[in-house]
C-alpha cells in the first residue's frame, strides 16, 4: 500500500510540473524525482495563491516555492491549483 501511495504522489508531482511548465511566468527549478515540485513564480502572486492553497516559499529571495503532492492528490486537485495560479498571474 505504501508503494502504491508513493507512486501515485510522485505521478501527481510529475503531472503538476508538466502543467506548471505551460505557464510562461513559472520556471521549474529542480528535477521532479519524488512528490515535490520546486518552481519560481512572480513574488507578487504568492499571497493571492496562498489565500486558497498552502505552500512553502523555499527561497524568498528568488520566489522559489515548494509544492507537494500526496497519496490523495487528484488530477482535479492539480488542475484547480494550476488554475488558481493562472488567475493570480493575470
């Protein structure tokens, strides 16, 4: 069960990274090897996104954030999160 859950979380991180890579203002900064995605995004968008979703700002100087997925993350969750980011960037 733990392996199934870990694989799913990792797959959702890969899906998240692929969706984020489509947004010109976002840069994936680390290779996605587990259930974490590290990316830079415009600093001014961070508070707006954090009103709806919690995530950790990994490096405040470069506006690099760490996004995590888990065993119960769905594609719909990822799409909703990415849409919230897109809205904050407009």
